[in-house]
C-alpha cells in the first residue's frame, strides 16, 4: 500500500504551521539533552498552559474536575501529565507514552585521572551505541553534582559559543593498520573511551594537570573531586539541532530517539482541549537499558501516579478495583521511533513493510526480534479503531516492521504497559541513523506526529 510523500499534500498554511512546530521542537531538543533537562522543559511548557503540580494538590487535598490539567514528576527524571476528561476516569484514559533517555556516554564515579600530561574523565557508555561513532567529535558535558549537604550543582559545558568542547580521541590512520582489521564492535574498547578534559599543568609538581582541573571545579562549581561520587554527568554531542538538506526538509540532532516522540506527544496534549476521556502523556527514563530502575517503566511510579490521580477525582470513591478498571480500560500509543528506510543499506529492510521519511507516523503492530520475541503485538480490533480515528482526522500514517525478519529487532515500553490489560500499539516517527550521535528525521513526520497524537487523545473509543 503506497503512502504519499506528505510534502505533496500540504497547503501553504500547513507548511507555515509545520515550520512553527519544528522550530519549537528544535528548541526543545537543544534545551533537553538529558532526562532531567527534558522533565524541566516539560514542566515549563506545561505550567505555561495551566498545568498544576499534583503534589501540591495532594497536600492541599484539592479535588480534580473535568478540564483540569495536572502533572507529577518523579525524581526529576520521569513525568506524567493528565488532562481530566468529562467521562468517568474508570472508563479509561488515552495514553501517549515515550522515553526521554537516549544513548550517550556516562562519567564514572571515580573518573578523574592524568596520563602523560593529559587529564581524562573515565567513562561507561549507556545504551546501544556504535562506539566508534563517538570518536573525534565535539562533545558536551551535562548533568548534576550533588554535595553531601544535598546542594545540587547543575553542570553544562560545551554548548555555548564561548564554551570549550570535549573529545574522545581516535587513533590516527597512519598508525591504525591493526585497528582497521578489527570488527566494528571491537574497533575501540569501551575502557578506551575516556573524555579528554585538560592539558595545562597547575605547577611543576606531579599530576599538575589534574590538580588544575580540581582547582577549576572548585572555582567554577564549588565542588571537590569526591563529589563525583554523587554526580550524574552525561556526555552528549555538542551543538544545536539543525535543519538538514539543501531544501531544509529534515532535522539533524542528537537524541531524537526518542525525544521526537516525547516532544510531539507533549505538544499534542498541550494542544488538546475538552477531551472526553482523560488524556495522559507519560515520559519515562531508562528505556535504552531495559526500562529498569525507579524512573524506568518497570517501576510502579506510573501506577502510583494514576492511583493518586484517581483519588483526587471529584466524586470518585477510590478503591483498588477502580484503579484496575482505569488502567485496563485505557488505550495507549507507545510512542517510540521506527527505523527509517535508508536506500544506502537497503538489504536490511523488507521494503513493503518499511517506514519511510515524510510519509507520516508509523504504527508497528509488533516489534521484538527472532519470532517477535519481547513484542507487545497489538490486536487487530484496536488497529481498526485507530485507522478510523486517523481517517476522520485526516492524518496520514504508515505501518512498518523493524527491518527484515531475523536481521535484528528492538523493543519499547509497550509490553510493560500491556500487563495492565490495556490496548497498546507502538507508534512513532521514522528516523535515519538511529542511536548515532546525530540522527535525522523529516519535518513533515514531526508535524504529522503531533496531529496523530492529538487526534488519538481526543478519540472517544
């Protein structure tokens, strides 16, 4: 089934709106390069649209009524937004769920050392990366350092024009004959991916370069070397999201897996008004490493947040069965990216069931690998409902699998949400170069994803 290139379908007014959406999206990418930054940006945008902190409502015992907008963040690394509908909450919610963590390099707890006059931070990569892609490119350092007294120091180095950038060096080709004989996965050892941060000595004594770095940390951030023990520092590509292509039709940026789905989901819930069913936007951490941890989808923070939301609803007598009905009757789009078809690597795709740039958001009935292992595998009844919703809203979409059978695969948070008995399907934006330091999306798909998610939130099922 052929799908049109969306650029051929838009009016001039739609093109203007498309550019406005993508300008806001680029700003969000620039200001949200870590999970914490994404949550901070989400709260800023949500509060500007009238969303209130649920924690304040809980303390004040303030009830929620139809039309009310609330949010709850968790550890500053995950967040859920609710817009109360006119229908009883136990009839279920329309949920958009995406993850806000992305592949990167993390700083270890005891990282600072010096070797032959060069100062480094020891690192450990996070998520599914091709390690060689992170060599010899400008890098930035984002995160927080928490002192023993609880004071939190925010760190961001490498993003301003006046900032220095950092780097993980590669071996020069003149001496790289043996390196070139290795498989790509062995091209560089993970323990070699240390971040170069200094070369200027403080004095003529031993370890003078690291001593200067320690003094700079004290001077600029008032932190000691030992404070690295309670730090969360992430190494990401330095630089802003940019228009890509001579025709300015695409976006090149870090972290579009899965922030292209996270921010379009956020835009959709901020735009949706007067919904019948409660709308929910869930942005979570740790998907790239298995959705583990307290801020990942395997934790119960979402279930706890929904329980608090149900309890706050005016006229609802809370009990466990009401919570269970609310979750089981919900519908969800697990908003995660798809692998965009790349003709340079055509042999890994099955073209009839591939996702293409500029042809709309992608519905993946299943993901997984090796016989759909680890997949949610959505029900056809639910897919039929979504087809009808998208047709009525005039939203263009496509369907796809993640590559050829037995070539690879991947997973999302869909199977973790389906344990509640709700209908779930994977739905996202096609990306070229997924998990690379710089990934490519189509502006048309970003715009159409917002339209898709907004239509879903308004659906009455």
